[in-house]
């Protein structure tokens, strides 16, 4: 359960998101966050790839809440949040995370 891991906040586009750092989530799944190429894939198969530097930033999170409430319907079930990065990297409707080692 994602919400059982330690939550942090990240701000992107003036919105405050709550979630789990991507690197922490990968470690909890037994994956070395620096071991390979990481991609976030939306439920509609849109995807974005991330560098090791992006993956290991403490404010790169898999978000499950925004502005103190649930994510908007067009962001659920989860959303990648990478503050200070292009909007396309902040994948909405996150369905899975893939790691190619």
C-alpha cells in the first residue's frame, strides 16, 4: 500500500501534492533506483522516461493527494510530480512504473 510509506510534499505549478518519493517506492519494491531507465506509464499508455538524477530527487514523487484532498479525476489513481520539470514528465493517471535494467 503506497500510503503506508513515508509521505512528503512537493509543489508543482503552484499546487501542493502529497505522495511517496519515487526512489523510496522503487527501493521498497526491491529495485535499485539507479539501476536502469525508469518510465512512468499512464493508464492510456502515455509514458515519460526519467534520468537517474530525476528519479533520485527527494521531491520526485508518486502523488496520491493534492491541495489537502484527493487528486482530480483526470489525475487518478496516481500522478508523477517532478517540480521544475516540463509538464509532460508529470504523468497523470499513472498506471505503472517500468524499470529497464
